[in-house]
C-alpha cells in the first residue's frame, strides 16, 4: 500500500489519531496528498505522515510490512 493510502486508512478508522493530527497539528484528512506525505522539508507532511503510520501500526490498523 502506498504511503498516502496508509495515512488515509489510519485517519479514517482511528478517532484518536485523527484528533491528535487535527488538534495538535491543524492538519486534516483532505490536506494530505501524494506529494506532501513524502515531503520532509518545511511545509511538508512527511514526518507527520510517518507518525500517523507508526500510530496506525501500534493500533493494529496496519501491518509493518504493509506500507511501501
């Protein structure tokens, strides 16, 4: 599964992770796209996307080897 798809899956199914993302970072589901999930520079969402995926793995929404 691509990184964007993994982020969207986690945000769709985890209320707590979605609240963390929206509350702490003011970033919403529709803000993520194919470019910014891989952008680690200022203004990119790469680090946040990685954290969302890690939290999704911890909540058993994703398998570790499921994300490309």
